[in-house]
C-alpha cells in the first residue's frame, strides 16, 4: 500500500504525464463517494491535485451504487466549491453512478443540479 501523500502524488504525476503529452485528462475518482464518507479531506486533496496538475474533468464515481441522492449532491457541491475556491473553476466535474440500488438516474440528475457537467452512463445496459 501507499500512504495518503504518496497516493495524492501518484494521481498528480499520472495526470501531469498525460497532460504534458497533450492529452485531455479526465480523472475517474473511483470509490470517491465512499471515500468521501470516510475521509473528505483526502478525497478533496486528490481532486485538487488532479486539477492542479492539469485534469480537465474530475469524475465522481459512486462505484458501489449504493449512495443516496443527497450524498451525491453533497459530494459534488463540496468539490465544486473547493475547486472554485482553489482557482480551478474551469475544471469540469463529472458523475459516474452505478445502479445497484436503482438510483443511478436520480443520482446523476442530483449531481448535475449540484454542478456536475459531464454524465457517464449506458444505454440498454451496455456501457
């Protein structure tokens, strides 16, 4: 395993490497919603580092598909506020919801209402 500082640095280094190659980078923050519940400061630091190193979009993932609408809305609103305060108002926030509890559409709508501008999804169960 790696400690928090190394995890943050690894995210930033990966983003910077791709960004330096001229690639537009979207960082999928896997398990972000669950991670946010456990350690909001760490998840925020990872997101800010991704933005600082050149990410065009930070995608919040409800990887387990068990989050409630208000939880998704809270994470998106918090990260949007933190990104704006850090001077990264041009970095998009995306949402990637799994549908384990039947809330993917509702959670995606809540995310957009809270400031997400990219929605990842699937059609007919493919994607």
